C-alpha cells in the first residue's frame, strides 16, 4: 500500500472511533442542554454524525480497506471533559451551564474540522477523488455546526453576563480576607 494510503487508512480508523464516540455522547449533551435551540442543534448533529460514520465506511470501501476503529485518545479526552461539564452544569445557572456545554461541543467540532481537513487534502493528493469528496461533505457539516454553536452562544453569553452583574463577588471577598489573614500572620 502506498505511504499516503497508509496514512489515510490509519486516520480514517481514528476518525471512525471519534465519530462512534460522538454518536454515544451527543444524546447526553442534548439531554443536558436546557436551551431548546441548543438541544435541537445537538439532536440535528447526532443525525449528521450517524451519516459521518456511514461516509467513513464508504471511504474504507473505496480504499479496499476494512472499516476498523482505532482508539482516538484525543476525542476520548474531549468527550470526558464534556461529561465533566454536564455534571458540573447541574449546579450552575441555565445560561452558564449551556454556555459551557456549547463550548465543549465546539472543541469537539474544531478537532473534527482539523482531522477531516487534513485528511481531505491527503486524499486529494493521493488521487482518491471520491474519498476526498466524502470527507469534504462531512467537513462542511462540522463547520456548519461550529458556526451554529457560535450563534447560539451569543445570547447565552448575554444572559450569563447579566447574572454576573447582580451577584456579589464572593470569591473576591474570600480572597481579600485570605490576604488580610496572611498579612497579619506575616507580622
Ligand atoms: Fe462528525
Ligand atoms: Fe461534529
């Protein structure tokens, strides 16, 4: 197998594992989202993500390789972070929790965009036009989702910053008393 094809197959295995993880993670993110538009965005992207898995399988077929997943540690880390954010969000205000969730989702999209972008270029260079086309289709959906998340975050950011102005700055007060204590003990 030519060197570029080898890279292509290895990276496809990585992406397959990443997308499989997202098929499991996105329903949890949709469930955690409290803003109906954000929830809908996750649900829509779940359906698209199932399509991404299908396109990857088609790409393997075109390359005459077996559709095998290879553990993608990068995505594992991002999904774990997402789970932490979901757990922490339960204690937070709606807009703040949703904002953090949208942020976690955008990290995932950026990771995918970088993966698909590179791989599409490799596929083009290796002369696998059909594979490159499949990867470009998925790339476009990841980019669209990334943009949508930015749009949905804007009003959430607005709401979250309003909450901020009303709240007393407890942390600063704690910090101040701590430094008062340490300056006393320093004498
Ligand atoms: Fe995807
Ligand atoms: Fe995605």
